């Protein structure tokens, strides 16, 4: 059934895709009157590929400097160093070159360059009792351009998660003024990503498309976004590890972009059924605690078990997921949907070479206690702090996923 009462919002962004898409970069710099653009990347992209050198060549004198020490999960120490380097370069525009971590980190760099308060006061606050509070960040932010090396839903959003060893959960920042002015899906840039990275990021895109298919009510715009995102991600995943073909990688970028657009078109950024929420919270806590685990691997390892443990709480959503996966139809028994969906997800991810149990992730079993504790402080997954009351059930499910 369509939800016809909705609000849709469009945000200005220019998107460049395909072979040599980066050749449009000088026009974007000129459009924003940027003469001191500053590049943020990780070491691998900067030192083991020619992508940053290519951007410097294309941008010419308008590239003021590069910070290439950004690490996985956007550690606060690296963000502070990038902020200082951008400030020293008198940057007037930021270019994020990478996937999720670098793009999220660059947003926080823009926030810290503009705001006067320390980072701990600018991130989401978690009172001991009551819902989380996201501060309003009012200072103007400099433009950001995102150059993707892998598909990511971070590409055109406004929120960021930051790793801070001094805190028992990720720092979460949100500022709509950090949405990018332009996004590049350059074929050569996307082919710099190793095949395994392209696969794991693609799995994250497909996972979200599957979870979103459990929506019980959608606007007509959201339905179109989600159906196409699922189709693109499903077809692209089998080919995304080809080191010479950028087409499936661009398709996954498009799927992730549509997933973001569906939130702007009136959909939920993340569907609020229990399976999606629990996997999201556990996965974030897991890859934050274990640096070698990717989000895609965590999602794959957790989802079948979490569906079997929590799917019955949202039977309509599970029927929608099973229907979208082609393993259930309206004439089948509703109680069959959970197991059929869980088994199909397990098959899809296993055949793609992804783990479907936590024990396959090469992590110590005793880290599950930390994962559980940290998952209880995830604003996006649990804004009303419901997980605290479900601690014992969450622990049992996490142990079962081993």
C-alpha cells in the first residue's frame, strides 16, 4: 500500500560518472571559486595508486595540498591532523578521495574547521536517561567534493561516525551543510579498489537494499528508488571483483545513491524493523572494535542469525524481504517467511565468498561482550534506547551467531 502523505526534499549536488569523469573537476573548482582545494585520502589510495597524483595533475595549481593519513573507521586523531593540515594550507574546498571512512572523516574535518567547540561537544550526546541529542552546528561549512573508490552510502549524506579510543562508542556527527557539492564515479578511480574491497562494500549496499525491502508502507518515489537499488546491487555483485570492468562498480555506486535518495524522497534512512536495527548496531560495534573486519563482512556474518532471532517481531517486514528475494509469495504461510529469507540471505552471501558466522571473522570470542556493550549506544539504530531493555536477548542472539 502506498503512503501518499509524505515530504520529499532535493539537495543540490552534481554527479559525474564514467570514463574520465574526473576531467570535470576543474569546472567544479571554478564553480565554487576554489583556489586552495585540499585532498583527504588514505595511504593506500595515495601511495599505491596514481589516483591522487591524477587529481593533482587535473586540478593543477588549484590543489593546495594533500593529507593521506586517514585510516579505517575515521579515527579522531587522524581527523584532527587533517583539520590542522587543511587549516595550514588555507583550504577553501575539501576533496575526499576514497570510500566510507575517508568521506565521513572529511565531513568532520569541515565541521572542525568551522566550529569553535571541541569535538566532544559537537557530536551526538548520550544522556544517562532519555534519548540521544544531536547538537545543531550552525557555522557555514566549506564545499566538499567526493571522489569514490568504492560504492558507499556515505557518498552524499550528512552524518559521520568517528572512532575515538577514549570513548566506549563511536562519536556521531551530523550537519546537513556537509553534504557534497559534487560526487564523482570515475571509472579509473573505482578500479583502483582491490577486488575484495569492491566485494565487501558491494555486500553492504546489497544488505541495505534487502533490509529496505521489508518496508510495509512506501511512498511511490521511495518504492522506485528501492526496487532499482535492489536490482542494480543484485546484478552487480557477481561481477564486481573484475579488476578491468568498472560497470558493476558504477552500478553499485548508483544503488547506494538511490538508497540515500529514498530517504530524501520520504523513506526512512534505515527501516526500523528489528533485524535491520540489530544487525546495524552489532556490525558497527564489531568493525569498530576489530579493525580487520569490514562492514560488509559483519553484515553478512550477523544477518541470518539475527533474522532467525528477531524476525518474528516484524512479520510483515520479513514477508516483504522474503518476497523481494523471490522465496515467498502471498499464498505461502506467513510463518515460513522468516526462515526462507534467512536461508536465502545465508546462501547469497556464502556463494559470494562472505562469512555467515562470526566465528569465520578471525575474532576472539570474548570480544562479543564489548560488541554488545557498544551496540547499546548507537543512535541511528536505537534512538529511543530500547536495546538496553533487551540486553539479555541481544546477548543470546550474538552468541548464537558465533
